[in-house]
């Protein structure tokens, strides 16, 4: 029997949802599971704290919307880069597994 799973089948949609829930954000020796909202910055109140003078106190935010993750620069001084492309202040960008985010001297990966 053919075990091909079509993109629009219920099984494929279920597997895609499961895969999205298993995503992680990794940087240096740290890793966290992706959640509805992840704040990134120098301030201790952020989900991801980057102790780097090139990082703004509240630098960027990652939010989940309809099963997809988006990153937005929060008008930072030194920009947020996704796959080496800078985001404009306030710009929102879809991110997926394999995306590399650069903030200050830190490199964060979606896995």
C-alpha cells in the first residue's frame, strides 16, 4: 500500500501541527521550546536575555499566529537580522525551522 501523505490530508495537517509544537529556539548553550510569545532583549524581564551592549533592553519579539511564527523588531538601535537580512523597525517576518536570527553578537536558530 502506498504510504504517501498528501499536504492537504488530515494526517499531514496533524503532523504539521505537531512539528510546529516541537520547535526550539537555540542560542549559545541555551535552548527553549517555542511558545506563543518570546521576548528578546537585554532586560531581565525578557524570555531570552542577551547580556550584550549591542542589544536593546526590549529588542525583538517572536509571536505565534495561526500556527506560524513571526519575529518583529521592537525599534531596536542595532537591528534584528533574519538570515542575514535586517528587519526594518516594526517589520514582522515569518520564520520557520532553519531560520537564523542575529541580534547583537548572538546567533539564535529555529530548530
